[in-house]
C-alpha cells in the first residue's frame, strides 16, 4: 500500500488530497477564515438555559449560539467551573492540577439548572462544526489530542483504543500510561500508540500538557467569547492522525507549508521528513497527480465502478441513500447469485471510499443487489467492515437485511463535502456547445499571440479535454493546419479543471 498527501495552497484556502495507491480517498479543505473547527476550545458565555431540553445555548462568537447538552458537560464539570473561577481572578496558578482540589462529580441524570447559570463563563470544546442553520455542538469535557494519546483534564481514567485488539498490548499501554500520567489528568491511548515505547508516549504527553498550561495562562486576560486553544491546522492534524510507514510522499505547492510540515514531522515522525517535497512543475499540482479528474468522476450523483457497475447516491433531509446497480455488466459468473455477490463486493469497496471522501454522516442506507444465501450476505458484511476499518470517523454497520439493505451510521462533525461536478451549459437550447463554436474565437486569439515577437517558436494552448481531443483529432487535425499556417507548433494541454469555454495560450519555455 502506498499513501500520498497532496496539498494545494491558494490565496484564501488550502486543499488536502489523500491518495491510497493513486486513488483519492479523502479530500479536505481549510479556509483561512475558519474560526470554528472540531477540537477548538473557547472561553464562552452561557446564554439561555433550557430546562425542557436539559441543555444550554452558549455564545462562542458564531452568529448562532452553540448547543451544550447536559450529557456533554462531563462528570467533572463542577471541578472545571471551580478551576475557571479561581484562574480568572488569579487565585490559582498551578495549571498542572497537582494540588487542585476536585469537586464532586455531577449526577448523570441531573438537571442542567443545577450546574450552569446564564451569564456564567465556561470552557467548551467544539465537537461538531456549524452545519446548515445550526450553530456548533459543544462539550465541556475537554480533551487535548496528541500523536499517541489524548489528555483529559480533571479525570483519572486511563483507557485504550478499541481498535487495538491484542489484550497484552492493551495492558502494556495502560501500565505505561499510568506510570507517566500527571495527577489530575486522564489519558486515552490512540490506535497509533500500539508498539510505542514509554519515552515516545511521555514526550507526546508533555507536548499536550504544555498546550494545556499555555491555554490556562491566557484565561485571566481573556474576554468572552474567545478561542483560547486552536486545533492543529488541517495538514498537521491529518499527519498526526494517519501518518504511518505507508506514506511515500507529501507534496505541496507552497514553500511555507513545506517548511511547516517538515518541522512538524521532525517532532512526530523524523524518519519521514525526507518525503516532503515542493511541487515546481508548470502543471497545476492537482492535475499532475490526477486528482482533478478523480474529483469530477467521484462526486456526482452517479459513480461508475469497474465493468459497468455503478452507484447512485442521493441525499435526503433525513438520510443518505445509495443504490447499487450492476449496469451493463456481462454475466461471467456461474449464476445470478454469484454475479450479485461479485458486484456487491466491488460496490462495498467503493462505498467505503465514498463515505470517507465525501465525509458523509448521519444515517446511510445502502440497497445492495439481493442475495438469497446467508453465507453470501455474511461475506458482504465482513468485506464492508474490513473496508470501513481504515475510516477514522466513528461508525457502526448493521448486517444486510433479507431485502439486501445495509444500515450505516457515521458520526457527522463537519459539513459534508459537496462538489459541483456539472458545468453551466453555454448553449441557450440546453445542449452542450460543440467545439466548432469556439474555433473562431480561439483562432483570433492565436493570431494575436503569434504576432507577438516575444513568444517563442513553440506555444501551449490549455483547454478542456473535450476541446483538446477535437483540435488534435486525425492526421489533418486543426492543430496541424495551424502549424502549416503559422510555422509554429502548438502543444495542446488538456486541463481537467477548465470548463468547455475556458482556454488560455502560454509561451513554451525553452
């Protein structure tokens, strides 16, 4: 398995594409003005406390107040409240919690009125970004994620990721964590901690503890609402969560990002620092690695698969629905049941990729092709679970029903990634405009371009792939006729990112 991270930086945002064996499996976008990301911690002010909902609305600076339910307060919220009061007035400066006297835990079936009051200041963490018309979902059970472990203030609990299956390894990690855990903090060992030594775990813990102390130090001089601890930028958080030995390259078109990534890798994975490279080609970075084409073929309503099979993906208000179709696939298998199983297994692999790629959350219902044999339905279920195992987002899959339906729930923490794959039709009659319509305009611009003595003997024309195919078709192509007329060769460069009417001439560097 080969994993690559391709990062495209623009003036206003950054796009992250994660490739596995050349196939796009995850696409993320980070805008420079995004102030509300999962993991950010705010010193916020409690707004309305609603007894009926057993929840409170909290002002974190977003146009819509954040939502904080009683069950998201955390058992140690009384300790957190007492800590904030003391720190805010300068009475407590030992932020490592060594000598902090904890308060009694709240009752899990209690009322929010007994814990929070309107106008009160509280530290809250974003667990779900603002989606549609809703404000962010919040929690006051704070956690600071590191590379190998998560630090949980005001807790004594030590736990290990459920994805680590070996009981002996779990016990070893628990023992190591207890030996280095500071008083007043709990620790959650992440999946990537498997096999790590105590020195690596301790270094990661100390980094998280430093972030906590620095955050607490800013509380006395902070007005509400204010973000006082930011989650790592998207590049660093992706590397923190998924970086492993399968990574073969990290490529970016931004020198500053290249330096930042190298610096971060030096901390968490120094042996991989040399795989970070700066993209210097004239070809845009996403087109160089085939990402632009994969985006256009992966985000539509219909997703093609191998041998004619395809998916239809639709989003309703309540859930996502995915329909599996065999299409024009020829029946090479011995029976209809075998064909259905083969198509369903291919579809399960693509569905796991699509859920991660689009970051689809909530309830997903998949209509697989009906199979009558129980062993085939079990085989499909196990295959889907294996394919979903690489998905970092919390999810649950139910076995196929007799109707071939599989129900999936996947945690939604940020807006679903939706990319428009259709292009505006330039023809008033609603049909795709033929390339010939563009020819007069392109040739007029070609005349101007060729008349400029500064241009070299060769030139490039960047156009949509359909237009490129039209201009280069056949021996006596339009491009060849241009060569005979202008005595200059035009290199046609297909551009996946261009619309049908978009084109650009560029001088070819010698």
